[in-house]
C-alpha cells in the first residue's frame, strides 16, 4: 500500500471514529506502529489531523470537508442522472443560479462544458468546481460562511440576490412531504432560498428520491409555486401522479 493510499485510509478512519489510537490504526492497515507514527506526523504537519496522546483526531477544517464529500457521495448515481437532465435545460448565453447542495454540485460539473454561461452561486465547492471552466463565468455571492457547511448566507447574500434576474435556478431540499411542501433544515438557508427563487425567471427543485416523504425544521416553499421538480426514477409513482394532479411538472431522470 502506497503512502498516498494509506494517508487517505487514515483520514477516512479518523474521520469516521473522531479519534483513533496508533495501535488501532496500525492493526487496521497492517503496518507497524513506527509507520503510523511517521504518517500521522506528516498529516499533522500538513494540517489535516491533530496529534493526540497515543493517536490522532481530525483537524476541524478537514472534518468539515470530509463530511461534505461524504454527503456528496450518497445516492451519487441518482444525483448524476438528475444533473444531466438539469444541465440540458441550460442554453448558451444563459445565467444560472445554483444553491449549495450536493445535487447542485453535480449540476455544476455538467455545466463545465456549457459555452458562454454565467453561474451564480452561494456554494464554495461549486465556485471551485467551475473556477477553471474556460467558457463559464462564475459569480460567488458574498455573505457569512456557515460553520456547518461550505456555503454563504446572511443579509449580504440576500441583498446581492435581490439585485439579480437569472434565467434559471436549481435549488435543493432537505425534504419534500406528500403535499409538495419543501423543507430546509436551516432557517438562514430557507430565507436565502426564498430570495433566490424570486431572483430567477424559471425555478426547478432538484432532489433525489430519498428526499421524498421527509420534513425538516423550516418550510421554504411549495412545488406548485415553481416550474417543476427534477428527480430520479426511484420516486414513488403514486406520489408523482398526486403531484401531477396538482399541476406540478415532475421530470424523471
């Protein structure tokens, strides 16, 4: 096992457990205590972990990023299918609003090859993903960085959104109940998304089928008020029929 692979596994193990002992790591990876000590020292010097007595714990910034990437990897096949369908709705020369979810990050990946578009986002990972796309202009909205997620919120974010009129917006959700009410966990995010919805001519909710039948702390809108929802084919067919009767356009990827 090479150093790079071993470092990756060490970070994954420490992130999963919060803190690991040298003996635990050495046994799991099948290497000597001396090798683990040397690896941990290197990771600590690069700021990825913190050495503890007899082991190591995650550095806060790396743990933060690891959790986001872990979430991004969940239901990945569905997210990629949704992203392809969503990106197909974006035309050359258009402006696109993307919120900070992991599904919209998948959309950003699909948009890298789109010619002459402007992407406006509150998401640091999306801005990073599109930074070197040669034909995509990226506008990162200002605001406060949330302590639990790599995105921006607050009065400045909302004020910036209010000055915009994008062609199309894609927003995510923490949950969607059987009535078509959309939920977010954070009040700040729910408020910001309400402003984002008003700042685009066309709005689609993008959410994989695991989000249906769930609720969260904050209501942030109804499917009936937007132009449609893009989801995967794992969604309950009866629910799709129910939404269609209410005038909701459901697009299955």
